[in-house]
């Protein structure tokens, strides 16, 4: 199972709160058992909303695009030197002249 995205968490949480408050106000219950049952019903309803909400798929599949690119299939020739960037030296904060 995938992790829930932000929209699923937001809609599920809002459903829990709104459904629980609405059910408590409509039922008018004051007993501990009634409040517990209504709270659990709101929690289950929020979970149902979060799980059944459609998941948005990315518009572009980046991994497939990279694999299909001909630039990634190119292997450098054996005589071509591979250059690795190094750290710059000089002109740092320690070489400035103060006034």
C-alpha cells in the first residue's frame, strides 16, 4: 500500500472532525458509550474517505524518460578523459584585505 498523500490526509482529517461534530450535534447524546461510538464512526468514515480517494499520478514519468533518452546510452570512448570537478582554491574570505 502506498503512503497517503497530503490531499488524502487533509480530506480524511476534515471528514473525521466534521462528521464527528455533526453526528454529536444531531444525536444529542451525552453518555460515554454514545460519544465513543460516534467518535469511532467518524474515524472510520474519515479513513474510508482517505483510502478511497483517487491518487494522482505524475504527468511525466521521469524514470522512463531518462531510460529512453539516447544521451544516456552514449558511452565515452576509452581514450577520452573523464573530468571531475574539484574544489576552488583562493579568493576566499581569508584572502580579503580589510580596510
